[in-house]
């Protein structure tokens, strides 16, 4: 039965169902409600877990790292500046191939200060070597979180579940929580194979010289690439349990016959779908919901793009001075196709800018009659507010 | 899809009101969505929250720009820019005030009710949200009042819940049941 | 001279009558005080421990892949997070109901400077972790740059003496007072020159429930500019002069000191080290800084009441008295 | 083929694959050096070695260590002037170890416990050696010859063995019972054919001895008094010091009972006699010496050739010592002495470094005494071996004791002229025995020398704690009347205390410092493998040669050498 739950509360309860043994977190908007929820469950005795309320995100990631190598299922959550403060530890966790799960309640980065939703934070650590899964809905966030633990533990890689801050975390809606039995059946008790144990005292985090470092990185890359299978498998196995799936690596929605495609990450998808469905006069689009950004599913993406003339990559972040972040990667992926679509790249909804229903039309209008792809634009920016030189 | 915007001040339980209303709708078997207009405001500042209610799953996550209903927790906010923005032509406004007054002089009917006073009487705190929600549900008959009580039961227990239940009943009694039923069902369907 | 067949040496090594936490073959410099301190600490702590190690010499010289000198489960993550990694391990072990104890190792940079916030948080939360600072008073791993622990007037590559400078301008951070302010159950200093004391303190800290802290003065022949054979001598003089007080604190209160039997002039300590060479120039400012360091030592002796009264078994002269059969190490 | 695991973790202790020993430019070595006590011991005892055994609780092993050099520690522990203690490095730190007390304790323990000498009976075909004289030199020579597997014929002119130990050492220094017990044990060793009352030149000839034996050692002592006069005057009733001392030792009294006596000479005989005279009731006993009272800091060549301890006790007992004095003339009434004229004098080196005795004019003074006794030494009584004696002495090569002009014949003890103590005699006997065997084997006798002792500066004294020495009980002066032994022995506890105080100079103390302080875990502790007597082995595979072990070795036992 669906429960009326705020996204954060639902995530807190989901995480509790995954039985993490150590949770470490530092408060930051909009992640706060998640860890507050977990803290309350621990305080109420509903979750047997060491809740470590650390003094910084750097330590949050570090505590999670320590807990994982000491053999516990570990979890943390953060957002925005917190992700950046964690950054060096995030790279380290992944490079050491330590399985743990974190939620990123996606939020813009300073400066200037902005506390609202975009995805610049998780994009900033896309190269950390983590698996990154983006959630379009709170239900997906719940289901992806459960799957994330299995993926992390089977692949021996950390997984970051990216959930749009506020837009998802602070929205109350009817949500299905899995039962404890369902989660326990899906997530058996786990102990990291390469952890620290006095009975088998290995050394982690060694100094690797140039003659071996490329191989270490190669192995890490391969592990991430292999993880695609596990991501798909986890989703289908979980679907067999709860009857819902999240789309595996990516999901094609909308009009499968459309020649226009729109690729999105995260929660904007529903608004675009509604906008298209509400107005039959608008051109139809095929939506590609990119769920697994890391590993980047190039092959699945090419299959999803088959038959498209035009593909809009809509992002919630950018690489200033270059343009989009995901766009160029998509462009690179589709080049291998026989008839690749023209790829247009936009950012929108930065820093919590409301993504209204008319976004769909703006996107379509911007590309439909354009022979040449749009290099990159922040489509909902109003340059008239800027001095001449900055327009 | 029924879209409602709730205005209040930071600390008045504005978001809670939105969550309660959506939760009551979900309890009543509908789909619903509630979220705040996220801000950095602190206690006392004007804030808004949004509620959508539908028979279908709700996909959009944009803010409510053209609500059918406004619930305003402080009459002074009626004069604040933006409070009335986008209200649909037949939309109505429920606002806290000194006593129950129905103003149908304009395009949009405004019903004032003594939500804060009732809250003071029953729970001893000047928080108008529960009384306003009870009145709103009574006016629109979107769901039985018991759904609101059920939603309150998720947050309160024991004597506090009981006082809230009495507040709900008292607030409902001040208002004409079903007065906005057509607006609600006409737009919502 | 005793050249032994290798196999018998290997067998002998395996039969050493003490726990070996840090094995031979690590790549520390000749006479490394930190390697010695780590060896002593792990001998006293092992084997049922896990170790988190901050970035630094100790990490680099012990674990050049594919080799590791550690015989204990050990992890290096990054520079500034060792206390947090240790806290995470402790939380995990506690949740799992395991008795394995957690050690955190850091140099002075990883303790006084970049790792301090995590250390403070770990202590505030009261994790049952023994944090050991191997204090060699500068960033040695990167080639001797000044840290918050570098003593006043010491020469480093970022506090060079020159026409208008006499080495480090600032004081050595009084880390133990800061640690003490966290009100942790046990905090102490130790020196490689007093190994029994060092090991006793490790054991005591491990017997203490809650966060504990041990600062071990560990000379760096390279960074301090002394011969590798003098590591112990230099460390001992630091204690005997009062420049490195050996003290113990419980809940922030001073509960014990290693009394100095006959305090030696600081110049005896300083003159053995190249990093203080500029203090021995025939110049007013050199004499002034030399006196300044003497005053600091005097102040330490006064503040911690370090001056011993006569001959004591536990003082700077008596604490490491040797006996036939090595019973002092028992 | 290495395989990189996920995250590149490493296996424990794999650093052993990396041999840091290649970094080394210097290596530490165990360098056993002689302790000063050892180097200084005339008898060749290694006090450091036996103190170590005492500390380990191995008293018998300690005694066996002594008797490897000196078969009569109960005697020497009492009578030796213990230069070991003068040399002891601990003297630089607080107080020297009371080594003689430990030696005496062990000697007495052996007597009490009847510990067997670690000597095997010689075979019937073993070389046969002749030893003349059963004083300390002869006994030591006989004992060491026996140890080396020889049969020994030991002849003694007197009815009993012991030489001067028996005839000239007062009982308050060396009780007869101790002397008897220790000598009996030595003489009872199988392989020693002891013939008492057998005098060379009277009962047996040199030629006979030589023809029946494979080697010959002469330890005749000095029993022939020298002529003495002062400015050609000789008192009528002159007895030599030795004669009087022997009389007192043998009979417990001496014929004369003067009120005041001057003894001329600064050796042990003079001092012993002075003390004997005090016991005899002589009120004023003066001792006239060219040299100074021996004391720490007084150079050996300017000090009386007497034991500091004995001199000190003599002074305590009321003997007046006149340092740096010479007798210019006797003041006689008829043949009777009534006084003597003394003059200040001193030995001074000339431009060639030769020492000359210089009397300082204007320092003359008269000392009134009733009696004067010269105690200026004796000569060898050369009966039966006159050809071997030169100017009253046996002229020998100093280390082995082989007669300079008669290779193959060895001598030692007082007869040498340059040695006058029991301990020196024991050392002479030991070295001569070894020299005789070398000669027998046709080997060349390279000149030898005592080992170079490790100086105080080579120790790391920081590791030792100051502790006062244990001293033996001394009979109060008022009670020193007769033959009662003045010095008591240390008890077992005091002996262990002294052993514990030993700095173990130059030898492994097994203190674990090197093992504890090696940053590279390259010192391995062992009880089985070390072949050098230490408890540690360097693992040169990993030792980087930092030198901490050498610098921190308390005893100077570890040395860095170029690699």
C-alpha cells in the first residue's frame, strides 16, 4: 500500500531496511531530512546502527570508508559543498574499491551561494570512480537505494544515488516501501572481502608506483564497465520482488517512434512527459532516462537512439568554458552509430530554477528547425538581466 | 488535477499543512503531491507550499503557478505581492481571520474563518493550519474529514491528537459543507 | 661478526619473543625515529588491532606496493581524515560487537594541521580510538616544510633563516593542551628515547575506554640534520632539556610527568641538529633566539613541575636504566 | 608474475622481499673488548665475565671463570691489591665495583661447596713438567700445565706448600685455614706430583730435573736478604723485615719489643711488618718510603709498592708513614740506634726519561727511634741453579717468563724482580705454563701483552643508574689485636648487588637495547644462534647501518665498521 511520505523520510526508512551498520553524516540542505530520519530510527531503536554525526563531510565519507573496511555495511549522504569537501575521500573510496552507498541530494554549488537543486555537485565528482545512478522519482530513489547496496557489494565499488534535492527530497507523495522481508531477501548480510581483519592483516591504500598505476586505473575502469551488467541485473531482480523497475542503465519512454529524442537525468522527466502529453499539438518525443551515468552505458545509449534524427541532452549542470558535461559524452557515444542523431545540448533548472511545463516547447522549438546542433545553451537563462559583455 | 497553493509565514506550519492535505488525499485513495517553495526564509517570512491532487499518478514537479485554491494562513499576506498570482478565474481563497465571513463580491470567492482563534481555543497555540485544512476539506468535500484526522494521527498521538480532532470538528462546524464542491470537482475531474 | 645462513635468520625472525607489527624491509631513512616509534607502538598494541594511517612518511615508506611492512590490518586513506577513518572502523567494530581495537597514526602535519578537525571530532564523539601522533616537527614526506609542530626558530625549507629571519617565527603548537581541552580520558607524550615509557603508555591508552592520544617525539635525521646514529641521543636531550616534556593527562588534568633529574642546557640538544645551526652564529639575534629557546624549556619545566627531586626510578636518568637480560623491556 | 588485486592492497610483511641491507655503508659488529678490570688483572682474571655469571645466578660458572685463570681466588680475593678495581670504569661514574669481594666470595663458596676444578687427569703419556717452588707462581704454573694436559712434578723446599703466602702474609690478612684448604685442593688434583721438603741443589739437581722432564719452571721466590746500611753504618741487632715478618707469622711474636721503630721501605712487607709491630705493642712505628702513599690518582711509579687498602689500614692502626723520604744516616749510640736523619727526596726524570732519585738539601730532619728495620727486598737464593740467576734475579722475557739467557726454562713470581704480589705470581705461572707448552710444540713465543681495555668514553653511561658500592665489613681498629681477619666477606646479597652494578664494559649485557631501538627490526634476539657470546644477531639483509645500536649500546660492545 502506498504511504504518504516525504522523499527524505522514505529514503531514511528505505536505508534502515537495508540494515546499514554504520551511518555517518554531516548536515547539509537538502540532505538533512534523510539523516535526521535515520537518526530518529536509531534513537527509537528501530535500527541497530552506529550513527556517527561527524564534524564535516570529509569525515562523513571517511567514517563510512573506515566502517566499510572494518567489515560493516556503511552509508552516508550529502550534497553540494559537502560533496566537494568529501571529494578527495570519494576518489579514495572508489580507488580502493570499497563498497558503500551514499545519497547525493543534488544541489547547486557555490559561489555565489545557492541552496537549491541542480546536479552540479554529483557532476563535479563524476570522475571519482563511483557508480552514479540518477533517480527520476522518489519511488525510483527508494528502489535504487536498495539496489545500490547490492550493486556496491557485488561489484566492490561505491554507489552514489543521486536524488534531486527538494524536488524529490522535500516532496510528499504516495510511495511504496518494500517490506523488510523483501529487502532482506534481496540484500544478504555482507562483509567486505578485502577489508581489515587481524586474522588476515592486509594493507590497504598502498603507494603504487608509475609502473603499476595505469593497470590499477585500468582495473578500476573495467570494474565500472562490468558493473553495467550488475546494475541491470539488480534492477530486474528487484523488479521480480516488488513489481517495479527503474529502467536498468537507461529507460526509453515517451513516443518510441519519435524522431526527436530528449535525454534527461533525474526528476525533470515527469514534467516533460506531462507537458508533451498535455498538448497533442506538440511534436512527439522519445525520452531517454539516463539512470546510470557512471558507468556510462554507451552501447545501451546507441540502441536507445536508433532512429532518432535529433537528440536533446538536457542537463542540470555545466562545465563553464566548455558547455555541457553529459552532452559531449553522449555525442561521443552516438558517433559510432550508422545514422547518429544530431545532438543538442542544453542546461536548465540551475540553482533551483523552476522547470515549468513550457520547458518542453522551448526545447523543441530550439532544435526542431535547426539544421546544426545547438552547441550549448542554458535554455532558461535570461541574458537581458546581464551586462552587455556577459550576454 | 487539482492544484492548491498555501501561503503562510515561516513557523506557521505551512509545509506541514501542504503535507497534511496531500497525505489526507492519499489516505483517501487519490494521488497527491505536496512540496514547499523552497527558500532560505526563517521564521516569520512569507512562504508558500504546493499541493496537487489527482486521480492519476502525478508526474510533473514544477511549482503550482495557476492554483484553483489558495489557503492563506495570515490575512496580512493577502496584500503581499504574489499571494494571489495565477489564481484561476473560478478559484477561491480560504483565509484566516477574526470570524467567519463569506465575501463573494469579486471573481474569486474569499472565505475568512477564525482558524487561529479556534486553534488557540483547542490546542492553545496560534497555529491556523489544521483548522484551515478542516475548513477546506469541508468546503470542497474532496475527502472525508476522517482522512485529515488520519493524517494528523501520523504526526500526533494521545491528548494532542484528541485536541486536534476536536479542532477539526470545530473548524468544520464553522463552515458550509460542500460550498466549493463544484469548483473542486469541476476542475479536478 | 656473525654472518648467518639466511634460512636460520628467517626462522629466528619468526621466533622473536615479541609481537612484530612493523616488519623489516620498510624504506625509512637510516635511523628513522618515526619507524622506531611505530615499531614500538605496534609491538605494544598488537595483534588485535586495526590501524588507520594518515598520509606521510610512515605511510609511504611502509607500503610501496606490492610490499607492505605491516603485519597488522592497516589502511591509508588520505592526509587529513585518519581520525575519521579510525572512528568509522571503531563504530563498525563496536556495532559488530568485536573487541578489536583501533589505532590512528599520523605525523604532526596530520595531527596538528590538516587532520586536526577530524581528530577533534573523533575525540569529541568519544570513539574508542588511540590516536598516535608521530611528531617529527615538520612535513618531512614532502621535503621538510614547517608545520604547526615545528619548534620556534627551527629551519625548514619554508622557514629558512635569512637576513631578516631566524627560522620559524611562530611557536610550536601546544597540541596536548588542545587535546586536553577535549576532556578525553587519557592523553600523553612519549619519546623514542624512553621506549618502556612509550610502550607502557600505549598499553595504558588501549586499556582506556574512549578516545586517547599519544604524541611521540620522533627525531628525523634528514629533516633535523643529525646523524642517524644520534636519533635516540637527540630525542633524549629534547626530554632532558625540557623542550619536549613527557607528561600524562587524564580528563585534561595533569596526572604524571617524567621528572628531569638534572636539566641540561638547550644548546646541548640544539647543537646536534643542523636545523638550529643558525642559532650558533656569533650574532646578537642568534644569541637572542638561543636564549628564547632556553626560556621556553625553562617555562616547560616550571609549568609542568618537571624538575626532579634527587634520584628517582622514573625520571630522565632512571627510566631507561638497562639491566642484564633486558628486563627493563618486559 | 605479480597480479594487482582490487585497490592494490598488499600482503602483510611482504616488505621482507625488499633487502634494505643494500643501503648500508657501515655495518654494526659485535666487538667484545676487554673490560679494564680484565686488562688490569695481573692474574689474567676476567672479572667482567664472572660478574656477569654472578648476575645470572650462576655462581659455580663464575668461579669456573675465575679458575680458568687463577686457581686460588679465596686467597687472592683476600690478599690481592686489586688493580682491577683501580681500573674499573665504574669509578668514573660513582664507585668502583668491589671486585675482590666478589672474588673472595666465590673462592669461599667453592671451598664450602667443594666445587671441583674443571680439570681432567692427564694421560699416562702426557708431557711431564717440573715446577720448582710451591708459592703462587709455582702453583699457578703447575695448575695450568695440568689444565693443558701435562703431568707435573712440583718440588718444594719447605715441608708445606705456599711460599710467601704461608710465610710472610699475616693471618689477619690471610687465615691459615683458607690457605690450607685452597692449596690442598690444588695439590690434590690428579696429575700433580707434589714433593715437599725437596730442595733444588740439595735433594735434586737441576740436571736431574731437566733430564726427567719436558719443561722446567722455577718459582723460588726471594728469600735471601740484601745487605743494608745507611751511610755505611749498620746497627748491631739488624734483622731484615722479611725475617721478622716470617717469625711473627710462624710464631705469633717477634723477639724485640722496642718503643719506637722505623721501617725502611715501602713494599707490602714493610707495611705488613709495621702493622705486626703495632700488634706487638710497639708504640711508634714509622715507615720511611721514597714513594708516596698509594691512592687513586697517584702515578704507579711514584706510589709505594704496597696495597692501598693495607696502607690505609696501617695508618688507621697508628703507623706513621713518611712519604718521599730517604735515610741519610743513622744516629747510633755505640751499635744501638737512637735515631736517623731523613731527607726529602723524589724520583725525577732526566732529559732521557730515566728516573733519578734526588735528595733535596736543606730538608734534613732527625727522627728518634730505638730501632731500624730495613725492608728493602730480597734476592733469589740461587742454590743449585746459580748459573740461571743474575744479580739476585731471574732475568725473563716479561710476558712468557722465559729466561732471557736460557731458552726453555721459565720463571715467575717474586724471583723475577719486577713482580711482588701473589696475583702477579699467579699470572706469571699461567703465562709460563702456556709458554712452556708452546715451546714444547716448537712454536715461537711472540711477545704478548695484556688486552687493550675499553675506555670509559666508549660506554653509553646514560643507561646506568648510580648505586653505591657494597663494602665488606672491617674490624674496628681497637679490635685488631691478633690474627683475626680484619676484612670480612661480602654476603651473597652484596655480591649480587656488585654484579648488578657491573657496567659489563665491552661485553654484551643482554640488555636488549639494540633489539629494542633498531628502527629496522634488524637486530634479532637469540639464545641459540649467536656464536659470539651475545644474545643478538644482526640481520644484514635489512640492516641499513644507521648506527643507533652502536651508539646506544651501553657497554661499547657494538662497533660500526665500513661495509
